[in-house]
C-alpha cells in the first residue's frame, strides 16, 4: 500500500514538472518578446526545470535508500524470528526423541525383567 502511494506521488511530481515545463515553453513561444529575450527566458526556465528535476531525482534516491533500509531491517527481523522458531522447534523435537528413547528403554527393561 505504501508502494502504491509513493508511486502515485512520483507520478504526480513528474507530471507536475513536465506540465510546468510544457506550459512555460508554450507561454514563451506565444509571448510577444524579442528573440533574444525569448532565448534568455527559455534558458532560465530550462535551468529552473533542470534544478527541479535534480531535486526530484535526489528525493527519489533518498526514498529508494530509505525503502532499502526498511526492507533490510524487516529481512533481519524475519531471519531472527525464523532462527528463534527453529531453535525452539529443534529443542522440542530433541526433548521428544529423548523422552521416547527413555520410555523405550524403560519398556525394554520391564520386558526383560518381567
């Protein structure tokens, strides 16, 4: 569920950046300015879009690192719980085998003495 939210957030942010860039380009093309002013404005908007894209990439990298850390912690926790369950089950099995051996030996002794 968190993954769906983060995916929709990424989609929204990328759509927002692309939409803002497209709107800025369209406004620049339709605006009544000289060629030099338009080129400067386009260059400025391109730099602004580049900065936003770099910020978005950095945010995504941070999110991916955080997700990877969370997954590592969950995997470690699962491994610890699995190891503990194995050790408990192994001890119970060993105890049951030992009790069965003792009961069998006791029965053998009873039959031999009996």
